[in-house]
């Protein structure tokens, strides 16, 4: 049987593609240095420079080997002699490299280097530029053998191609820059965050790989707090019927009890199992298969992911055997109305509610690639009890909302600087009812009549859909949490654009209001089906 070929995308700020910093072992320290003074010297996967013959003491692999010595062939020696070569792959060896400090002998690399701005926080990267080294270490058995006592599990499942979409590390000697070409999160003072342009870039790279027809499935690696957003975005924008899996880790590759390595293996097994068509994008962590729409990190520990929305979300289990129990019915991947291949290069929409005139904005390049500033700037607003400053519906009490509206208006007038073309809000309101302060609702109504769609969701991970009201000025966000509603609104605006504006957003006419409510209903349909 031919092995499947899987594209493995390196995403940003990804613990699953990170490693503990390289600290000089005691064997690499001089008498004048401080020693680590641990029970054993720590070992790091490294390659031999040249072949070497070693003698391995008999019965040293397990405490009870000698208890069963009668089953062992006796070679007449107390050791085994083995030739090790560079071609074998990495071996666990003492790390003896030292930092150049201008002296004749250098100084040990220390973990504290990561907090020292005088040496550029260590001056080294701990993340991997792509996932090939992680996959190699897994197949080599560096972090552990498989359940059959051997190694090479990933290679036995599939072939892989490693694609640097938004990698967490980069080749600075080749001119790559942090925050432009790669996106680490540590050392913390020089960690990098991402813009909408980065999300557009990732979308284009992933869809391009799919369009090549080269692959049978796809794995996206990203940081555990953010995978849920990117994976849901891909489930809306990416056009494929093939398996698409998001994977993360709570602990770096090479750290004690790292979970990411096993998640990668389970993801590969899932793809190779040829799962049911229509599963959509899924997250696979801790041997569970999550629907992308419901997938959410709850805590920074293995087992810390959960399903939101109150109506399932765990579709099956993935370990040595893949089991699928449920299949989503919402639109996703190749069935999504928002997939990038189905969206026009320009989006046209009614500019003002009292006029049928439309405005058209370009959201794709000539080659069909998504433009970075086409992805909307959507901000989260939260309602809380005992939060009212006055018993008033005065919108100007909500200085943050009004400021965001004004900023959005200004940005729409100056798109030459790559400011966002579209803007919107998500209101995390009271659970169940979706109510909020009158002043908040008044301010958000001004946003609506400036063309900024507003989505309303319940607080936290509410367990059911928000009641719909076809006559109000907000989009009801179903059972999505605020973060997922933000993702869907950004995608929806690529298809629908802005809402029709009122000439005076604080005093809309009945005609303008009717036009706005009609436009909101189109957004509502997307939220009800995606």
C-alpha cells in the first residue's frame, strides 16, 4: 500500500516546535566555572563527527535483564562492541559548547542567558525553523520508543514535506527577520506577535499547497493558546476535502513528558486512516479529535483542551487506532461558503442605506492571493455586572467603543498605508439573554450605522445558541464564544463587506435602518451555518 504524503506547516509561536535552551553540560565546564552539580550530566541529541566504536555493558538496559540471563546469547564478553556512525542519526551526548565572551576559553551557556539583555537574551534560537528535526527525533526515538519497543513510527505512516508558513524560527544569516519572516514567543522580551497580513500569508501558502495536488493530508503546527483561532479560520477559508489537522503542545520538544510528539504521531495516523469525508478541520491533542469550531484551550497542561458550545465537539479518538464517533453538519473546508476559492477578487456592498449605489473593494491580488489588509479589524467588548458608570444609554460613556469607531473611520479613508479595509465588533454579553449595558448597545449601534457589523455572544463558554432576533442591530453568534465569533466575522466580511452606512450614524432614518437589518440577515445566515 502506498504511503500518504502529508504537508506539515510550521505555524507561529509554537511550543510544539520549541526546545529547552542548550545549557553547557558539566563535561564542558572548566574547573574555574560553576558546575550544575546534578546527579547526572544532561544529554542533548547531537551527531557524531566521525565513526566510533563503543563497548556497551551487558545487562544495563533494564534492572532485570540479568535476572533472565539464560535467555541471552553469551558472546564470551562482559560487553557488546558496536560501531556508531554519523549516518545513524543523533545520539544523546553531553553538550559541551561554550559561549564566546572574548576570553581564551569562553564561558558556559546558561539558562539565565535568556533573561540577559546585555547578550541579546542569549543570542540563540530555541525554536525550529521547520518541523523536520522534530519529526527526525521522533523517528530516532530520542524522546521514547513506540508501544512495540522500536522507532520510526512517523516514517512508517507517511511521507512528509515541511513547509514554513509562519515559522517560529528563522535563518538570520540569510536575512530573515523576527516579526517579519518568523515568529517566536521567547525569550519573552523579544517575542513577536502577528498582524492580519500574516494570517493572509498563511492562508495563501496553505491553499497553494492544497492546489498543488501533491498531498493527501495536512498538519498545521502552532502555539497552544492560538491554534483554536487559526484552525477555525482555515476551516472557513481553506478549500479541500482532504484531512486537515491542527496540532499543538503544552511542553517543548525535548522537555520531560512532552505531549506534542505524540500529538504529531496521532495526527499522522488520523490522516493515514482516511477518515470520513466531511470531517472538516480538526484539532488532535491528547488522543482526542476535536471539531475546529468547538476546539479551545482551557489550561496549560496535557488534557487542558476542551469543547465549547455545550453540544459535543469531540468527534472521536486518535491513538494506535483511530475511531470516529460523530461528524459535523456545519459548513467547513470544501463546503464552506467562505472558502477562498469561492470568494471574488472584489467584494461589493451597499455603501449607504438610503441609496442603491454599491462600492467595490479589492480583497485579492491578480493571482488570487488574499490581500493582508482585507482581513477585518474586529475588537472584543465585554459586558459585566455592576459595570455601569451611570444609569444612562449615553453612547459617549463608552469611550473605548467610540474611540475604536473613530479609528476605524479614519483607517477606511487611508487604505494606502495598508490599514484594514473592514472593521467590526464582538460583544460578549450576558449568558443566555445576550443583554448588555444600554450605553454599550447605543455605542455599538453607532458602529453598526458606520458600516461595522456587531456580533453578540454569551459570556464565556455558554452552552447553547444565543436567541436570535431578526429585527435587532446585531448578529447573534449562535453558540460560538467571543474568540470564534471574531474569526467568523472577519471571514464573513470578505464575502459581504461592510454594512450600509447611515448619513448620520447617531440618527439613522427608518429606510437606513431597514437596509441595515436586511444586510445583517446575510451575516446571520453565515453564523447559523458555519
